[in-house]
C-alpha cells in the first residue's frame, strides 16, 4: 500500500499537509484547513484510511495538528474520526492525538470534547508551546 502525502499550501485558501504512512500507521494532518471544496479534498483521505483498515489492518495513530480549520473542514475531520471509531469497534488499535498550543487549551478542550461526544472515540489533547 502506498503512503499518502499532500503538501500544504497557503493562498486564497489553505490546504493542510497530509502525511499518512502505511508502514508505521502514523497519520498526521497539519497546518490550516480552509478549502474551496472540502469534501473533494478529504475524500481521498477517507478512502486511504478505509484501504489501510482492509489491507494493512495494523495499529494506527492519527495526529491532528491543525492551527486553523473552518466549519466544513471540521465536519470532514469528524468523518475521519467516525471511520476510526468503526475500525476500533472492529478490533483495530487506534490512538488519536489532537495537538494545540498551551494558550488555546481551554478552547480546544471544549472542541475536542465535542468531537469525542460525536464520534465516541477517545482523543488525547496534547499541548505544546511556541
């Protein structure tokens, strides 16, 4: 299975960097996600994960390192979390880490709690300082 890598871009819209590694199971999305067609961008990520679950079937670590994302991106991230939960429910080993700056902790804590409630998957909130 091929790795999935998409270089992030900044311009009128922001495309996040995607680095999904089939060998290690470490999948990271980082940067800013403010896209013209969010569904079109995130669909290949969902397809890659589905293929990983079917063909590789090993533990997966999903890291979210988004510094900004719009509402439609948020919905797409929730779709990914839902897919991860399905994999976990079928016996797959899943770890989700959400990275945020220390000064954003309280705001992100609430957002992550909403994701946990919606997707029913555990998410580790990891803080860092600039």
